[in-house]
C-alpha cells in the first residue's frame, strides 16, 4: 500500500507538471538539455567563473580573512542554496525564460524581469574584458622569455625557493635583501610582472576622468570574445550544453596542479593562514555580510536570470533541491580551492621578496594576472603551464559569459517569437560596441567600479524582489506543490526561507549597505564616477515603472494585473483547493490536471 500511494503521488505530480508545462509553452516545443548531467554542467559552468580565482580571495582577505568565512558559510546554506532552489523551481515549473516567467506571475511587473536580464547583460560587458586580458596573456605565453619575466628571474625565484628551505640561501640571496642594498631578482620579477600588466596590457591612464582612447590590441581581443560568446548563445540549450561538456573538467585539473606546487614552497603556509586567520572584530560590520551574500549570489548566478532560464530547458518533473545543492557547493569548493592556491603563492612571493603580503594583495583582476605569472616561472616548462592556466581562465570565463548573455537572448526570442540565431548576433554586436569603454586606457577604473556596484546591489535587489513575487503573487505553497516528491521533504524549510528569512535578511543588508556607501564612498572615486556606478547597477530598475505604467495604460487601468491582483487570484485558488481537500481525501486525477491547467 505505501508503494501504491507513493506511485499515485508521483503520477499526480507528473500530471500536474505536464499539464502546466503544456499551458506554459502554449504547445510550442521548447529547447531541452540532452541530459540532467548536461544541465548540471551548464549551471556549474555559469557559477564557477573568473571571480572564483580573483574576486573571492580578494574579498575574503579584505573582509577579515577567516572572519569572512563564517558569514560566507552561513549565507551559503541560509541564502544562496534556498535562492537557487527558488530559481530552479520557477524555471522548471513555468517552462519560461526569466522575463516571460515574471510576466506570467504578475503581468504589470514584467519590467522587473527585463531589468534583471538587461542588468546581467551589462555585467557581461565588463566580464568579457577579463577574457580579453586572458587572450593577451595566452598569445604571449609561448614567447621565450615571456614578456612579463625578467631574464632568468623566474629561475632565480625557483632556485631561491629550494635554497631557502635551509638556514641560508646557498647563493647568498636572502628574502628581501639585495646585493649591496640593490634590488633582488625576486624584486625585479615582481616589478616586471606589474609593468607588463599596467604598461602593456592595460596601458592605463592617470585616472577615471582620462579615457585616453582605446587600447588597440585589447580591443581586437574583446571583439573576438564577443564573437565566441555569440556563437555559444546562438543555439540555446544545445550549444550551451556542448560548450560546458567540453570546457568544465579542465579548470579543476589545472588548478590542482598549481595548488600542489604552491604548498611545496616556503612561505605558502603563512599565506594560506593569512587568508583563513579570523579577525572577528570585522564580523560585526554589516558590510562583511553584504559582501558574503553578494559574492555568493553573483557566484552561483542567483538574481541574474540565468538559473531560471537554464532550468526552463529541463523537464518539469526534474528534482531541483539536489541540483541546487550540487551547484552551490561546487561553486564554493572551487572558490576555497582557488583562494588557497592564490594565497599560497602570495605567501611565497612575500617570503622571497620581503615585501609585506598586505602590499601584494590588490583589488580587481590584478590579483590573478600578477600572482600567477610569477607562479608559472616556478613550474617546469613555464610556457606550457602559462598556456594551460590562461586556457583554464578562458574556459571558466566563456561558460559564465554565455550564461550572462543568454537570459536576454531568450527573453527577446520569447517576446518576439523568433530564434536565438536571429537575435544573438545584433544583440552581441550592440554589447561589444557599447562596452568599448572597458578596453580604453581608463577601462580598469570602470571595471573596478562596475564590479563593486553590480554584484553588491543588483543581485540582492533582484533576489529580494523574486522572493516577494513568489510569496505575495504566485504563492510559495503553490510552487512547492508542483515539485517532485523528492523535493517535498524540505518544502517547509524552503517556504520559510522564501517567505520570511530571505526577504527580511536581504532588506536589512541592502539598507545597511546603502547607508555605508553614503558615509564611506568606494575606492576614492570622484562623486560623478560613483553616481555612474549607482546608475549602472540600479538604472535597469527604471524599466519596472515604465512597464507597469505601459501595462496599466494598455488595459485601461483595470485591476488584476498587479501584485495585489495576483494575490487575490492565489487566495481564490487556495480556497478552491481547501474545499477540494475537505470534500474528498482523493481528488480525481482529471480534477487535479484541470486545477493545474488553471494555474
């Protein structure tokens, strides 16, 4: 009997999901992943990206090292995983891209969906710049000597690392000491790496207010990156799935090799301890909690429209809880792994040069582009390892970049009833042209500004609004009832997170961070540049009132299309279900299907 009841429950859930899927897609065939593994790889590829290698270590160190880990782990289990479950559930349940999904729940609030995917697309503009940096380093990786190395400097570092295991270096080269007070080979190597980064790659101007024109070679690589990402977005789920099957396994193997080398170097232990040593005085600052949540949300691609879009390519009956946990834990594990590797090499460089580790930790992508070139000189066949490392970064970056442009591509396809092959080329061309500011001589300043404001505010605002839409408009219980039986065990916990925990937490953190930004302006930027940063992160939200007013005007101001109208509809549906449950313990299957189709 228990088996029969379980089978009836599973068949009932499948029938409701299938009925709603047919209604959601209006009978039109929807692009599908070739397998659930492909969906997981695509979601993990979206989550694990460039930020795991440089943004997580930098933020962890900046916010108190080990003290950051406590808010990070708490936010992982109490914020990030519930949010990923929510986005997976919405995408699979409604079988729509992010914009169509929001419009289905609350039509007048369709602008919120457009604000999300437009904001994510704008983020892709500066993200593609990081991939262009990788290409510059990749093409220079095969030169001998490599342009970021002083002649034999890497070899000198390697020799000193082995000799420093004793009380004295046999060559007489001590950490931080030079010949006759001069510069050591280690100091020269560090200076060479920094010089190549600033003078050759960035050709950086004196400040954010001096654009200085485009950097020609970097602009060409930027165009190539956009072309590759466009190809990945052209065929929807099929091309994204194939791309991630090809790209995802490599980064783990390459990073493992670098980690194995890092832990054998003198000073590596001190560097890793610096990353994880707690400064518990920092834990009381609201900024550390905002940083932890925003890092996780941006890391797992929550609040970007990506996960809902990807989940909509999965069958409605696919379990979401286990998938959300796998994706979230994979992202955090890779971040911790990359953080240990980066700070292992930082500890060695500090030990060898005598330069304080604090002065080696720099904000922005410089952390990766300055630390790892020195690390490559400590490996046998440095040209090979340089090529593998920057290919790894490209692998991480391209899968994430495709996931950042796909939501807007999918939204436009669904809106205008066309295909990705028609939408993607002009859309990505527009993204390239409007993002050229990032490959100007002031590009690094704009990249730093954008990377601060977008993850810190847009993802949290969107995550908060999604929780409110589900709680007030669609109904958390209604969404949970549509999930497979495997996900029903934690249904009360997910409902509590979506209805109470996440809205309260995100609201408080957002308010605290706005107050902090007003009292402590970011990074010494001038006021006008900070204003641009605010517009860049929150400007897409102006689409919300525009679409709301347009919808109200188109429907003659009739009630029922906004959140309160959706709330009333949800209450009416709940009353119908309550009467059905009290009148009969076993609602006929045809009634269940009819009820699901009316949703």
